[in-house]
C-alpha cells in the first residue's frame, strides 16, 4: 500500500499543473501548488519543500541506479523549480538525459542535453552533454547531426577526453 501511495504521489507531481487559467484565477495557482505539496507530504510522509538541493540530487542518483524513472523526473522537476542555480542542476539534467538514452527515449535525451547547453553554458558537464548529444544522434541513425556536434566538440574543446573520443568517432564516419 505504501508503494502505491508513493507511485500515486510521484505521478501526481509529475503531471503538469500548468493549464490555461483566466487572470481572475491566477491568484489561486499558488494555493493549488501548496495543496499539491501538502497532498504529496501526506501520501509519502515526506515534505519535499524541506529538502535541500543535495538531498534531491542524491535521491535522483538513487532513482537512476534503481531504474525508477518517475521518481527521477519528479526530483529533477523539484530541483529545477526550487534551486535553478544549484551546482547540481546541470548534473541532474545530464543524469536524466542518460536515463532517457538508456530507455531509448532519444528525443527526450536530446532535450535534456540541449538544456544543459542553453541554461548552463559554464557547466562542467557541458562538453560531456555535447558528446552525449552526438552519440544520441548516432543511435537515432542521424549521422549528419552527429558529425556536426562531434566536430564542434573536437574543435571547441581540444585536449578534453570528449575531444579525443569525438576524433575517434569522426574517423569511423570517414
């Protein structure tokens, strides 16, 4: 029963709550968010509002290792909403992208990797995200996109481990 409650709570939180709301109802949006968090706390016995970014990322790592996609996405959403400038945000997006690739959800993985490029251009995961994006394109059988990204990695980040891997991948295409 406890697992059923946990699943129900994670599904409830992962369902987008943004709907078209007339301006007169816009003030009620925040009260709905509070009610949603209260329901989650009641169902799981854990109040996510009290978790730090490190705790959320730690739970994401655990969910990734256990293959629990819904939990991972829920914690990612919470982390990015509450702590968008967290030092764990880019790593969390990368982890979500890796899980998407593992589950053959390539378009979703590309979105996660691209979001790292867009939102965290100074990230320590930027080069790894670009390389992972290229390898995802390769898995999607889109070699022209993969070559373009691999060439960018090799040219823009010389000396990085990813640049050596990109060079080897480009040699395979020739």
